[in-house]
C-alpha cells in the first residue's frame, strides 16, 4: 500500500527495524534534535508515529517523521528556493545527508541476525530493541558534545549544547511548533567562534562548569593548528576517518577534556571506527552482568574504579563476542539497559510519570577516588556519607535505588537515620 505522505514531506522506504528514530535520537548519541509531539488529527495519520524530529544544519533545518515502513523528510531554508530545479537539487542534498548521517548503506537487520547468532543475550532482546543504529555525526560537534558529557546526564548535556548554539551561532530560521509557537533554530558554532579566551568565562556563567575551559582550549588548539577557516578544521577532523584507529585515537586524546572514553565515543560516532566500544561503569556492569566478566576488585566505597586494564578487558571481551561492528552492538545493549527504555518496545508500556527521556542519566566513568580513610574515620564515613549525584550515573543497585525512592520531604539527617534503621531491621 502506498505511503500516506505528510504535506510537504518526501517518503523514503525504510522499515522501522532498520531505523527507529525514537531510540536512535534519544539514547545519548546526539543532543541537538528537537522532538515535537504531533497532534492526533489529519496531520498525523494513524499509520504514522506521533513525533517529528528537527535538526539545524549549517544552511537548513531537516524535519523527519516516520511510519513503520517509511521515513518522511523535508528541509526548510532561510529563503525560498528560486526554481523547481534548484528545489529538487536541495532535496537530493538532504537525501544524501540522511543516507550518510544514518549510515543507511549498512543493513542493520543483517547485523542483528549475526549478533543474535553469536550472542544469546542479544538474541533475547533483538526484537524489542530493533532499529538502533550508529549515527555518523559531524566530528567537531560530536567532540564538543562529549566533552560536555563528562560526569553529566542527557538532559544537562542537551541544555549545554543548545545554549552553546544560541549563544555563539546566529539564528538560521524559525519554525512553528505543534502549538503554533515559533521556535528558533541555530547551527552549531565553528571552532573559530569558541576559541577566544573570554568564551570560557561566558560558558561558566551558562552552567558548563570546568567543561567551559576544555571547550575553549580545544577550539583554540584547532584554530592554532588549522587557522580561522572552519573548513580547514573540518577537513582535518574528517581525515581522521581514514587513519588507523590507534592513530586517530591519539590525535583526539590531545584535546583538552578528552580521556579514553570520550575519545572512543568520537571515534565510534563520527570517525567511522565501528569496532570501538566506549567503556564506562555502565558498560562494565553490562559485561559483568551478562557476560561473566570479572576484573578488578571492589574499592572501599563499593565501586570498581575504571582503570586502563579494566577498560581493555571489557573491550576485548565484548569485541570478541560481537565482531567487526562491536561498537554498534554495544549501543543496542547500552540503550536496552537504560532506565528510560524500561518500557520501550512493550505492547502495553506502563505510563511514565515525571520528566521525559532527555532527563535520564548518560552514564560516565566516575572521577578517580581519593585515598580511602582507614580505621574509625572510615567507619564514620561509611555510615554517614551520602553519595553525590554523580554516583548515580551508573546502573542503579538495590541500595541506591532505595535511597532515590525515599521520601524527599524528609530532611537529609532524617533520611540518613531512616537508612540506618532499615539496615538494622534487615540485619
């Protein structure tokens, strides 16, 4: 049956098992997509999924909708296209960008089948979490976004990246949202705009914290090496796609605020290193929970600090299971284990109260702990210390989940007393 095409859109035959926008654009890969809920009227036929997704590129805003068998797309420009030929050319450019950005040359169904044959764990979840593929992002935007991800969550990263664009990139155009209100869209700013010394202070005022210095210094490194022309820096970053993985990683690690995990995110999500698996405490726990990996010993605070040895052990184990596209498979397991996806793919999901997906945590490695206290001081610390919010960026244990579920109306002291009492009762 022919697709019911929304007005102004073009249709690309693409089953949702090859690409699920609801998963791929919300699982912590990219942070600039706007998600609009469509009204339940003729603008969103019953065969269409109920959201529109928008992303501002350098010269256009791309708008996407989806049905179970088609991807619908259109582009909006600051000025009307003068001729029909020019309009068709721009539509062709958008289609080429979509094929590249979503890497549609890769048969995801074939990959899922191969992973399921190699991995009984993947076999159990493949149907529920279908359509999750790796984006091929702009390397500069991807680099800055994951510098922002350090000890952070999806909601705050999204706010940072969007405020960065609003502050340092002029508006491209405005479009009405589903309520009829105009929303303004800004491209991502180039390195030359973020390299000035005063940028760090302004970003701190916008809530970037220590990441502000990392962004400004990274931008300056690119400008110093490649000049003010953004195209020169883009070309150099793009050329990293052709280098061996270890060489590309060494170059990315030179930037301020970039450690192994952030570098591997950039390698996987924008530099074509499909075998790379970014490892954090979340991925380490997945490897331990599902694949029996046991490396390192518990630290005094009950956490296993991320070390190069653990990082390499997890990579070796998971890459051996999933093969050439191990980084892609990792993204599916990572998404399936996020709290925000607890009801994803279920026929009758339980309504979720509170904030949407973008408020859920994006796990990141913990900061290396200070030397642990010993003796009586250690016992007092263990009994009285309340974990910092960053301690909850990894998968929740029963104890931390219970702590988060406690009555928030109680004072901090009362909550600590309640926890002590419950531990005594359990004993």
